[in-house]
């Protein structure tokens, strides 16, 4: 163990089931760094908002913090600078804090989703495809640009906040052209005609039960992806799998964005295979504990 000491963490809501502390603990141990990953859940910290928590981690000397729902877009005005890729996405999931306190925002959800997709479903599943994406918030923005990176021909967006869907459409169109993205006017019909479906909302997460994706049009020729990993198998993925669709859970996204964040915080390249093993171990422990509570 070296004498390097690092504090990092996660700011968000409903995050006590996060596996990031376990992933970072294992990566710190592998790198010989004395590090601690601190969860800052606004649901458990009454009176502490994003601005307060960001100021607190700077004062405490954190090397940085991850950012999750509902703050991925709200954090941007509070930062000193934003990485160009994060600015393009319009959302940040990682904040690096320099020794002088200056903050820089990054988005590692985009490469995280892309690499997870390539690893599990394969790039050919996206290249030339028509994809329906439910959710146009912070996670949805990153996934939309990741799908463009993967070569999706047409991305069809849906959000219960139509203005938010249209705003994301405008950003995708600005970078990729009007033919590559539209907002759905017939969600079930568009899903039936699509190659793939993505849930990029928090619905289906523990604490936000349900399935935001209509089940009837799902079929065996679809692939279905979810950004959620708490639980690892959401109601949406269960429904898609029951129809014979190939499915991708949010575990790979969690792992790959953590690899990027760890490199940003420490300068050390984490071992992806080891991170996957740490995720699987932590998931089994978490799910066993949850089952014992029932």
C-alpha cells in the first residue's frame, strides 16, 4: 500500500444501493491506494442540496465526485469548466476537483454505455438500426449520443416531458442531422417497427417501481437495454426477455463509467475484467442481503 490517500464519492438521490463503493474499494486495493468512496444521498441528508454538497467535498479535499440522478444537468452551472464531450451531451456524471479547488465536469456515461453495448450486444446490433429511447434527461442525453457513436441510423425519443424530449432531439439533430432523430408520435407503433428499445429513465429502479415501456409491441427480434442496475433485472428487461428479446442490463454501464472515473481521479487504469468481477461479487452480496430482509 502506498501513502497515497484519496477521497471520492457520489452525489445523488436514492443511491444507498449503489455498488460504486465496492467497485472503488477493490480498484483502490489493486492500485495500492488508500481511498474511500463516500455516498452523499440527498434523501438521507435533509437540508443539503447539490450546491452545499459540492462545496463540502471541495472543502474536505476530495479528488472528485460522481454525479447521478437528479443532478447530472443541474451540476453544470456550478462547475468552473466542462469537458467538450460532456458539454455536447449536456450532462455530467463525474466532477474532478483540482488541488486549487477548480472543478471540471466529465460525462463517462456516454463511453460507459457504448462499451457495455459493444461488449454484450455487439456494435453490429446498433449500426444502421432504428432505436426507440424512453427518457431524455441526464442519463438519456448520454445514451442518445452513445447510440449515435454506435452508428444508429434513426433514434426515436419519448419522454413524459415532451419539451425535454424535443430539447434532446434538437441537440442530436444539431450534431448529426435532421434525418437521424425525431420525437415519437406513436410510441407503441414506433417500438413495433424498431430494432432496439432503451429505457434511460429511473423508472424500474428500486424506489421508482414500474415499467415505462409498453410491453405489447416488444418481440423476439428486438434487443432491449436498460441503464438501471438496482435491481439488475428491471420489469422492462423481464418483459422483453419473456418475449425472447436479447437484453442488456445497466451493470456494464456502471462498470465502464467507473473505470473511466477511477482513471480520472487517480491516473491509474483499472482492470476492466477485475472491475466486472468486483461488480458481480458486490451484486450478489447486495441481493442476498435484500432477500434476507424480505
